[in-house]
C-alpha cells in the first residue's frame, strides 16, 4: 500500500510518499510566486503532479490545530481546503490524524518533540534528514502514521 503524507504550509508544504517502510519520494514545495492564491495554485498543481507520478492509494493530512496567529490559521485552512479538493478530484481516500496521534505512532510518545519525530523517521524510513526540511519529515511521519493505522498497527 502506498500513502502520500502532506504537511500543508503556505510558504512551505512538505510531502512524503511511503510504501511499506520504504521512502518513494520526499520533499518540500516552496512556491516562488507571491500572493496567497497564486501560492495555493502552485502548491496544488505540484501535489497533482506528485499524485500522477506516484499513484498513491491513500492520502494523509494532519488535522488542523490552533494557531496563535488567526491570519496564519485562515491561510493554512484555505490551503488545506484546496489540497483536499485536489485530492478528491484525483479520487483519493483521505485520512486525517492529530499531531498527538502522529507523534504517538511515530515515537511511542504523544508529546514528543519535532526533533524526536525527525529522529525516528530517519531510522524507520531511512530518510537522510540533513537533505530534507522539517516540513518533509513531518509529512513522512503523517504518511507513516496512516500506513500503520490502516494496517492495524498502534
């Protein structure tokens, strides 16, 4: 089973495709254009390309959580909605997980730090985190969580 994990961010969206415990691809989409809507369009276009290239069976996203800055929350929600629409247009099944579920599945500790999640992803999936952003390793942790949950693990 192949899963794409997406960590939406208006200036940097992480993605990771996993099959079993093998990393198929991992990276970060950093829109070059300015303006929220043009960034959303660029990110969604690249996600569409990733789906076409990798043919994942499922998509996984992190559930929305509280942001201190309401303006950032609104932008992130707009992007997330556009990504969900793009996934649905591609007939993808979508699973969502809370940050606590992702941390618990990846590290065994629901209150783990980002550094701990990154550490485990490096070892479990054999991702060289020196070459990828935190957004990308977060996306891979989301994909790993989906894979484990769907296969009956944790």
